[in-house]
């Protein structure tokens, strides 16, 4: 009888600890995401593009040829809008298809990193 009571108390105690650990993990993730978001927003255009390329960004064909003229400004201009949840990848915004591809690819990286607000 005493052994069963100990097992029951252990199970109850364990079940009570699960929400405590999961909530602290969620808070840690939110803080880490916020710090990364701030770091990203503080980057200049070349740093930001390098960061995105390191995270796996594959540039569309025209953007690959014109890094300084197209890729850096595009990533720099889209980043705050994506991170703040102003634009997403739900539809094609631009008439130039490589720009849409760039948007979708950047969005996917930020989504993978978990840094999009309301995302």
C-alpha cells in the first residue's frame, strides 16, 4: 500500500512539473527570439545578406548576379516588414517574380529561426 502511494505521489509530482518546465522553455525561446530579432534588425545590408546566406538563403537568378544593387537592398528593406508581421508569404506582392521568390525565401528563413512576430 505504501509503495503504491509513493508511486502515485511521484506521478502527480511529475505531472505538476511538466507545465513549469515547458513554460520556462517557452519564455527562454521568446527571449532568445527577441534578441536575435534585434540583432538582425541592427545589421547593415551586407551583414544581413551574409547572415541570410549562411542560414541557407538561395538567391534568385537575377539577385545572384546583382548582389549589391538588388540583393542587399531587397533583403534589408523586406526584413523589418517580415519580422514585424507586416508582410508574409501568403501571396505574390510584386510584379517581378524574382522579387517574390526572394520574399518567400527570406520569410522561410525567418520562420525557421522563429523570429517573426505573430508568426
